[in-house]
């Protein structure tokens, strides 16, 4: 009996993963993305600003919830990494993903 309990605890501890993963379109992806190059756009309609960037070979429109004001320049090309955010996108803002940016540089 002790062996069965010990074995069960061992299996549970091995099967638990600390790496964050998300499921998007039925496939698992890591939540953190490597360095991405994009262009900042200012908009008077819907989104006050957004970033266009190629992610996994697709051009995407990203809304960063924490982009510093010094990077909110129309046409500015930046490099950054990001995590998906649970924040809501602004009303009437049509973007592919809402993100939290990290390691932003020009």
C-alpha cells in the first residue's frame, strides 16, 4: 500500500509542468516569444496605437498594453519580446493579439 501511494505521488510530481503553455487554434505554443521586429503605428480610430510584426511567418497586428511612451512614434521600427496578455483590447480595436512587451529597443 505504501508503495502504491509513493508511486502515485511520484507520477503526479513528474507530470506537473511549470512551463507556461497556451493552446491556440488547437495547438500548444509557448507563451514567451523570442525577439520580434515590428513597426509602431498610431491610429485615431479604435486602437490608439499598435504594432505590426511578422510572427510565425504571418503579419500580425499586436496591441501592447505596456509600451512606454518613448516608443509610441508612428513608423518607429522596434525589436521586442512579448507574452500574451489577458487584458482586454480597447473597444473597436481590431488586433490579432493583446500582448505585454519586454526588452523593447529601437
